C-alpha cells in the first residue's frame, strides 16, 4: 500500500474523484487521490460524453450542479490568451436529438443550446417520429481525463493507482494523516460503503475512425432496455464514439461483439459513412445509478467521510457542481 501524507484522501480516479481532488488541491490543501483503476480504465472514459442530466435520480440539487458544471466546461473551452488547452476536447457541437415518440419533449441537454429548433418532418431521421436540431456541449473523455489528471498534478495532488480496498475503514491506511476521506468510487460504493441503493447500468460503446462526421446524433424512445432504446454517435476530430446500451444490473466489463455489431448497424442507419469506418476500440462502463446522488459528510471516529457518488448517466454533467460542493464539505471538516 502507498502511504502518502495528506490532509485529504480522495478515493476514485473517475471524473468525480479527479474534479473533487482538483478543487481541494487548488484550495491549498494537500491531497492524495487513490483508486483501484487509473482514469483511463474507469467508467468515466466510456462516456460519450454530452452535457445533460440522464439516468440520474432527479431532485432539486441536480439543476444547480448541472448549471455550474456547464459554466465551468464552457469556461474551459474558451481560449485564454489565444490558447485553449482543451480545444476540440470540450466544445459546442451541432447535432440532432430524435425520439420514437411523436410527442417527445425537447431533449434534456437542450438547456446548453442557444439554437434549439424542431426538425421538419422530412428531416426526421429514419425510424424516428420527432427530432430537434441543437448545439450541445460535448467532451472527449479520454483526453479530458488526461487534462484533469495533469491539472491535479500541477496543483500538487498526488496519485496512487492499483489501490483497491474492500472496506472504507481500510482507506486510512492509504494516507494515515488524512482527516477527511472523500468517497468518489462510483459503482464501487455498493460494496465499499456498503450501499445497496447503487445499481450499475451497463453502457457499451464502439470507437471508430472518423470518416468525416461532424454532427452528433442521439436517438431515444425505444422499448426500455431493448436494442432500440438508445442510439448515439459523437464525432471528435479523428474518432467517433458510437453507442449505446443501458443494461440495468449488468456488471460485465467485457465488450459483447453482438452488441457492438448492433450499435454499428444502428449508427450506420443514421450516418452511412460509419458502416465501413475502421473500429479502433470497444469501451464498457457501469453508470453508478442510485435513487439520488449521495453528497454528504458523515463522521467516522476521528475521520470525516464525504460521500460523492451515485451520478448515474450524468457524472460528467454534474462533475464540477458536485466537486465544488464536496470540496466545501471537506474544507469545513478540516477547519
Ligand atoms: C456508455 C456511457 C455513456 C455515458 N455518457 C454520459 C454522458 O454523455 N454524459 C454524462 O454526464 N455522463 C455519461 N455517462 C455517465 C458517467 O460516465 C458516469 O456518471 C461517471 O463516469 C461516474 O464517474 P465516477 O467518477 O463516479 O465513477 P468511475 O468513473 O466509475 O470511477 C470510479 C473510481 O473509483 C475507483 N474505485 C471503485 N471502487 C473502489 C475500491 N473498492 N477501492 C478503490 N478504488 C475504487 C475506481 O477504480 C475508479 O477509479 C456515461 C456512462 C457510460 C457507461
């Protein structure tokens, strides 16, 4: 086990743990981030990702967290002194959100768009009953997680991967001087806390070379859990991320070849150029769903544990809002 002296130990190297650790390190406290898996092997790397509260227990905190995150993401995507570290990684992307329901409401991620408009019937993609054209904030997750890891390092945070623990009480051994532990373990929280309210919703994506696709597509409204449930594609400069699946209670991290073929076929029906695009990678992640996001502090002996998990299909969307609040709870416990 690694023993890093720190005020705060953050458990988890996904988008939630990294963002929370950055808020703490940039506030001047010493932080160690420990995790079983490094950022590039988390659920977070499998996200599309688009800003929009999806598959998350809705309550009155969600809107604020999502708005704060959108604000931070927009700030990061704007160049500073002509340079943007995140050019092409966090950006406004034009696209279409379609539904099989003719009466569908505007998509949940439309709040990030200034230019939402209903598609004319002739422009609704095949197999769908209604569609909206809009611009939304998208994030290329592998690069974004790399940015977050570098930013944490620049702020003085240290990392220790391959640090799996089976009980929260073991966490103190990873950083014995830490008076606060922030639990950002996603689906891992189910066994670690333990918290049976955490249930994985498995998502599988296919990454192809980009044959020239510039607009995103999200199609919803099929039989819940069925093959037409969710189809999406997000283009980045050299790759396209194709999805998806929403399999509740499925813990498998193995890509399923038949699912991959079904995803490529569904996305090719929308963007025919994808049919022959070389497949570069398969990714699988487990969305940590819960009846509501758990963001609260509890005292455990001489240590305070701040929980920050259960973000479902919206961890990227809520990341900065939740990170800032969790960091505030941790700082209050230190003072
Ligand atoms: C296919 C797919 C598409 C998605 N699309 C979007 C999207 O478009 N927009 C959006 O906002 N969200 C999206 N999501 C959801 C988003 O990815 C998750 O909400 C988010 O990744 C959760 O982040 P996290 O940091 O809590 O968990 P994770 O990324 O799972 O990280 C958990 C960390 O905790 C560590 N850990 C767990 N257990 C232990 C333990 N016992 N000991 C030590 N360390 C442990 C892990 O090793 C890991 O480092 C998508 C998810 C999937 C799967």
